[in-house]
C-alpha cells in the first residue's frame, strides 16, 4: 500500500514539472503571459517557435510515458500502472509547482496512452490528424481524440482501472478546453499554421 502511494506521488510530481513554462523561460518568455496563456505545446509553438513547441510536446509526453513504463518494468500490476498514468496526467493539469494550475493535458495523456494502450492511440491519432487536416483546429482534434479514447479502449482488452482512468482523463481534457469550445462555436478559434 505504501509502495503504491509512493508510485502515485512520484508520478504526480514528475507530471507537475511545467515543461513549457521552463522552456519558455530559457528563451526569456513567461508563456502564461503570451498567446493563449497556456503552458502547452501549441502555445509554445505559436509564441516561441516550432522547435520549442516540439520540445514541449516531447517533454510533456515523456512525463506521462516514463512513470508508466517504469511501473511496468518494475513489475507493478496493470491496474496500478493505470493509476500511475492518471497521477502523472493530473500532475500536469494540476501542477503543485503552479498552485494546482497547469496545461490542458493532451500531450501528457498521449504519453500515458502510448505506454498503456498504444494500439488505441493509433485510432485516436488518425482521427486527430484527419480533423486538423480538414479544419486546421488543433483544439478540435484534441477534444475529439480525447473523447474517443475511452470508447476505443472499451472495444479492446482492458482492465477496469484503465477504462476508468481514460474516462477521467477524457473528461478533464474536454473541460480544460472549455474556452476553445466557446471559440469554436463562435468561429473565433485560431487555426493551426504549419
């Protein structure tokens, strides 16, 4: 029990490291005061540049992937791996280092899912790419991909804990995109420019 709690705490702390904020500061920018104010890859891409945006994406993704892979490598059972992934995701979205604020969680969720359900990621990623290619809205692709992940996992071999974690992640990602949803509805959302 204590060991499990340590795993969850460690995953949460790793997830809490604000990759985008730290990278932005290396370039003399506090991204919370730039663009959308979000610390995620899309805002870094738009405000600092492509390279930093990609670095943020990779860093946030690894925060979700590394704890789960370590848990798997060190023999934690699959249900605990799901809780570890959820903890890392929650760390990013509700970072202890940012007074329980954070990013929208898409990249960190991707890292969690790459470790826990890589085949499901392929389906969600295809939907994300298709939507962004057609409408050029990163937020739309992210919202729909997040929403579809628990559905895809439902139709695959899964533990109850994985499905529950996926449902929580999906719900939080959608809620965190509430401003994007309002802008999409009003036609004022920014389109992605490669």
